[in-house]
């Protein structure tokens, strides 16, 4: 292709641009180049230009299509130097723009800047206490203080503002130009300050004026959000409105204060003593405080506005973000980089220390306390004032022709209609926001459609920026691959973030094989692994962001594809600054949530908080899943709308709340509409789903037909021990599975080229330990004559390399778009050539990992039931690619799961929707399902069944905490979602059940966000603590289970072999393992491919995370290279 490059660069950028372009093209003018180049070569040029781009860079590339036509391909750098066609301006005029956020700023952004600045002035006053100063000097034996320095700072600020209006205490601050006044106030503070003690607790938030209340919260929360640390006095979520005024005390910030016996009386006294006084004695602090007070007095909105600043969530949390980032930035500066002009030589209190060298354990003072407070004040104010410009100065994708190009295949033409609708409403959504749902069926191209739709919503001149958040690493990597392959996005436009460099390396290796064969100074983003090689932000905030390169990458990337865990800290971070990067990402990019309904009930409150935060930070949000339940969509819209109200209030002076643009998308239609009320959204969504269900019913092929298999009752005697009873159950279930394997094979076999009959099936079980026990029993059963069964056990508890090896092989073999390709894979071909039997059955035994994230196509499946959702997901893996209608049922569902067979009172849980509070009437699937298995589809998920009042009411015989048992599995799932998400109105539904942990309380309650208590009680992915192990290969090529000991230098591996018992397993004749390489074989293969020693590869790729025992309990594990790591039945 013939291309022309035009440069409008300035300053040093011109030299850098010329250096790159001169290497690839002929210079035909002073700043113009032309050449013949391949598409790959052009991508290389663009990537190199982006890597050195700055604010002064502006390069356009034009494709010469014919003698009469050229096409603008892209612009690197300052897009404003060119128009939409890539033409350069020949004259300039100026225009007074009435509305432009990046120039005029947010309506309340001055409040954000001033709040963070004032909080910065006071945030570390508490460090002036004698105990903290002794800690910095290394002259105290106590590791921490009974009352943290933030709490002391809060008490000092309380003493300064107590009983005064905002105007009065600001006026006091303005008088600090007089050193005498400041000295009097310093003395008065230390005398009037309330001193906490076990018998003297007082709520500091009782008497603050509105702006002072916000400052006080910023001061006390600048390291960690308050939460109740006193387990002797638990707080209930239903009483959340009173937490701040009634329950809040020092224990919400200072857990050490719960046990003061560990401190001497002298230490307790020193904690409240200030030998150097407070920073009010510093002349530099006094001048800065007086100057800032004058600025406050010139901001009438601050005291005249009816807005309660503490409850204005955008203002409060953006101010906290600015304060924390400024604190982190200034604390990280070296002694030479600090600003000594902010120090008063007469004021000697120290803020922090530093080591003279990396090898020296001693410390020296780094920043004086007055300097540090002023430094944080100044930087917080500057940072906050520049935040409105951030979105418009970050790298973005502009005029990417693949996004706007029509789909070439009829199956994907619906994407063009969705893109066209997005373009129509794009401008309006900038002010009004957007909340959309893409419910297109699996295989219709939702992933690419989502990207095209978000590109359509973006201003073509300013460019497109969005984040895609997914639940699984596998899906994240697959989405990143799809964007690279189908949208032609390189690493300069796309960042993929999964948090594990080892997983990323294995994925890239497999993908390649497929194609070619101080608290404030801590690194909050150290654990992130981000694959992004594009342009790094070079705008006004680079001064602060460059201190954290990974934060820069996360914020800079135009498109970010990540596991949702990396965006969740925006609302879930209880301590440190881990919320900063995801908050800045949500502030500057739109959000796509892929498969949000895959999360369990316990994770839904956190998911709703993320969507609420996205609305509050101005993102446009698109949900993508074919199985989104109505109650989840409704609640997520409610969360978004509540967040958007906070955003609109902070952005626009008219304080109006415009309707939100909403979109409903599937392969049949795209509908957009302005929505004001939640009831209107619910009605519109119901109408959309009804139409979709009708069309699906008419068009959907009956590819998955289910049948219930009865597990015959088993006689268990009281004399049997627990382990004997359980083994009897596993043997009984194994016999049932054994019979079904043979029957399903006969019904769904395919013929191999050599005439043998082959089938590939999956057995999905709920939990690892019972599955492994069942697999052990199953492999002891000899197949029928002329049958050979090849087993593969697949779950999460394998060392990383072993699991990756299994997944890579299954991904290849079960990709059956070309049915004949199956016979060419070595893992299949070898069995067909060596087995004498005519019937070959390949069986995968897996947990829920087989349901989602894998693009697999099986002939049949057997399910241990957990939920209707799990059955739908598993059914989607049958005939996924070939789409051949079966003549007999191809999904067998056991009528009871193992928990039910064991007689447990709650059976369909972990995974599942049953709990003690939400019981089922029985545990027999034959009674819980009513025809849903005849033709399994997503209809039962996207459309709620008819509820009776009794299904939503409490069980009056048991009390408020228990709902009435229900008779249907589909009713159970939809009501469980309702109870987890929304609070039912007892005026409309008498005696309605309420969980008191509903997700909606986060935005419905005005006081939910000042603390971390609600987050703690509804935590995202809350699970038992885990500890890492490594299956390591030593220098003699012997495998050993180890743990990395990081308590010594250098780190070393410590043997943990005594905690892992190697299981011996003898399989019955006719049974074999499908994949036979040993761990050593797999490590050797990876060592050769990576070009690294075996010991290093095993240390890096032999990782596994296992559950930690409770308290002092040590868990002993069983291990088999084909069964993975599991817990023996007797533990």
C-alpha cells in the first residue's frame, strides 16, 4: 500500500518523528514522507511513533487508494492539529465555548480541589505526637501506636472547628498571618482536644459544620476507610444510617486501642503529647493556611450551597483520591527532591524517614512535618484542578476503520445496526449517560459488537476509550486475542491485565503454538501485570502519575481488557490507595461488563457498587450476556442511575437530572430510548425480553435435550462411620455414571475414519473433593466388553503448568467447527491406533470450570445439579459448534446431588442458590423441575417465572431470618437474586423476606460510602485465606512440594512434602488416562520453549493456591498427577 505521512510536530517531538519516519519512508517535503509499505510495517511505524509521542507530537497517515482518492488511516499525538479528514488548518479563529468540561472544569471541581488542599494541610497533624516521633527515631519498643496518627489528626481538627460554622473556622484560619494567633491556637488545640480512653469515648462527628465534616472525614480516612474493628460490638447493616452518629469511635480507625494493656502508661500519655507542638507553630504552614483560607472565602458556593458536601459522593471521593495520590507522591520523593522552602527551621517535628542506602537498616529524617503537610496540600490541589482535563488528554483510538467497517458476513450484520444506533445517540450520551444491555446469543459476535458499539458512542474527534471487565482469566485472554485478531488492535492500543505474568506467558505460548505450532510510599500497584506497549499519558498530571509506571499504563491504554478484580478496588479498597487506578480508569473510560451474571449471589453487591461508581464517575456502561436475569439488570440500572445523579450534580450548574439513554441489543434488533424512572426501564426491558423469547422460541434448534436420571436409594446404617458412608455414596454415584456413560455413548457416537465409534462427553460435578472421590471409584469399574474409556480430571487445584497443559489440549481437541480435525490430534489419534476396542469414550470429569470460559463442543454431558443456571451453562457446551439436532437426550441430570445424598439440610449451595435462609421444599430434581429440561435454553434465566406472594415471604414458623421453602428450582434462583439485590416493599408484599444485606442499600442509604463496614460485610470474592505452594523440580530432577520463605534474604524454598500425600491409583482394565505426560515431562517441554532451566520453570509455573486451615490448623493434602490436589475424605 502507498501511504503519505504528514507531521505537524513541534519542539523535540519533531526530531523524534523525523528519526522514525526517515527509517521507513522517503521524505518528500520538509515534514512529509511517502512510501510503499505492508500493513504490518505500517503498524510498526505507528507503534514506534506512539512510544515516543508527547503533547507536541502530531502525525497523520494517509492511504493513497487511487489517483483521485486518499483515506486518513490514523493520527498519532495531538488530534486537534488535523480535521476529521486529516487536513491541516490554514487559518485559525477563536470561539468562546459555552460548554466544554475540559476547559471550564466540573461545576464543583473547585470544591474538590479546596477540600483536598485543606485536608492535606491537616492530614498528618497527629504525627507530631511524642510516641510517633520516638518511633521515627527508633527509640521506642512499641511497633504501633494505640491511637493512629489519623485519629489524633481528627481530634486536633475537631478541636479547631468545634461549635463553629464553616465561615467562622475559615476566618480563624485566615488570621494565621499573625504568628501570635497561630501560637494561641496551637496551645488551645492541645488543651481542648478530646483524649480518648477506654472509659471515655466520644463521637467526633457530632458537631461538624458541612464543609468541616468533609475535611474531617478526609483526614481520618486518608490511609484507610473506617470500619468497625470491635467484634464485641457488631453493627447491623439495617442500622447503617446511625453508624456515623451513634457507633463511630476510635476503634473504627485504631484497632490497637481495643487492647491498651500492651502499652505502658508512658506510651499512652506520649500518644497525646506534642513536644514540638503542632504544625500550626510553623511560619511556612501559617502562611499557606492563611492563603488557602482567603481562597476559601472567595468561593461563595462553599458556604451558600445547599449541597451537603460530605454526602456528595463525587466531591468527597474525588477529594479523597486527590489527597491520597498527593500523599503517596510527596512521601515517595527523596530527600533531595523535597521542597525545603516549605520548612520552618524552628519547627522540628518529622513526618517520615528514609534509609541512606538499600543495604543500611538505619534511618534518617526525610521530610519535616510542616513541609510534608504543605507538600500534600499543594499537590492535592493541583492534581484535583487538573482532573477535568485528564479524560481529554489521554491516548484514545480515533478513526479506526475496522470498528466502523460493515460486517462482511450476514450472520454478523446486526452489529452494523447496533453501531449505527450508537452513532445517532453518541452526542447526547456525553451529558446524559448511557446504560445498555447486549443479549445476543452465544456465537453471534457479542465481543466484537460490544467494542463497535462503544466506539460508536465515542466522539470521533476525541477518540474512544473503554474497559472490558470479565470474571475469568481465560475469558480475559480470549477477549484480548479476539480484539487483536478481528479488530487489528496492537499492543499500542490494547492493554490486557490479568494479574499473573506466568498465566500471561503460558497463554501467549499456547496461542503462538496454535498459530505457528511508608504506608503512603508503598507501591499500591506492585502486583499488577499489564501487557501494554503504547503511548503513555503526557498531559498535565504526568508529574504525579509517573511515580507509578503501572498506574500510568493502566490509565493510559485506550482499551483495557482485564479481569473484573482489577476494577473492583474502585469501591472495594478498604486500605491503601488501590482504589486510585481503577477510579481514574472509570473517570476516563467507558465500561463493558462481560457475563456479569456469572458471579455468585455473595458477589452481586460488589458488582452493583462498581456499576454505581461507574455512573458516579461519568462512564457509559454496557452489559453483555445472553442470560442476564431481569432482577440483576433492573438493579444495575438503578445503581447506575443513582451514581449518575451524583455525577450530574457535580458537573452541571443547572443541577438538572436529564434522562439516561438506554439501549437493548441482540441479534434481532437494537432499541434505544431515554429513561427517567426505574419503572419505565423495567417495563421496557420486559417488553424487549418478551419479543426476544418469542423469536428465540421460533428460531432456536433443540440442540440440548435433558433427562433426569434417578440415583437409586442407598441403604446406609447407623453403625457405618462417616467416611464409610461417604465412600458408599461415591461408589453408588460412580455406578450410576458408569451406566450413563455407556448409554450416552451408544446414542451419540461418531464414526472415526478407521471405523471405530467415538464420543466425547463431560461429567460436571459441584465440588472438587467429592468429584475426585467419585473419579477414583469410577476408574475402578471395568467398561463393558469392546469399550475403552479415557478419563481426564479437570479442576482448579492443579499446579499452573499442569492445568494449562490440560486446558490447551482440551481447547484444541474440543474445537469442532471442523468435525474432521478431531482425528488428526495426537491425543485422539494415538488412542484410536493403539486401542483394540471398537468403542472409544473420552470423558472429562470437571467442576464448574467446564461450564464457562471454555469454547468446547461435547457430544453429551452428565450433571450433578447445583442450579438451573449451571445446567444452562453446561448445556451450552453440547453441540456448540456442529449444531446437530439429537434424536435422544444428550444431557443427563442426576435427581440428587451428593450433598442431598449425604442428607445435608442445605444441598444446592456452593455453588447454588439454596441456603438456610432460602430453603427448597425438597432436594429431588424430579420435583424441582417442571419440563425445563425438554429443551434447555436461556429463556428460564432471562424471563422470571410467576411468583406467588408466598414465594417472597418469610416463613412465619421460623421467624424473620427465614424465607418460605419453594417447590421450583427456577423460582428459587430468581427470588434469591431479588433478595440479594433489592429490598422488597412490605406494604406491597406483606411479610416480605429481607436479607438486610441488599445491594441497593449502598446507594439508597446516604451514609453507606464513608466507611468500609458495608463493604466488609458484603465483600467481593470473599473466601477462605489461601497459601501458595510450588511443585518444584530440584537440580536432580526430583519433584517436591515447597513454599517460598520470604522472611529471610535471599528468599529460599522450604520443603512441605510432609503435607502432601501421594495417592496410588490402579485403574481397571479398559480404563486409561487420556493425557499421559508427567509433571516432569510438562516442565521439560515448557523449559525448552521458554529457554530457561528446569528449576526456574517449575518454580515459576508450578504454583498453586490452596486453602489455609482455620487458626492453628494445618491442612494435609492428597496429590496425584492426574487427580490434582484434593483433601482426603477423612479430614
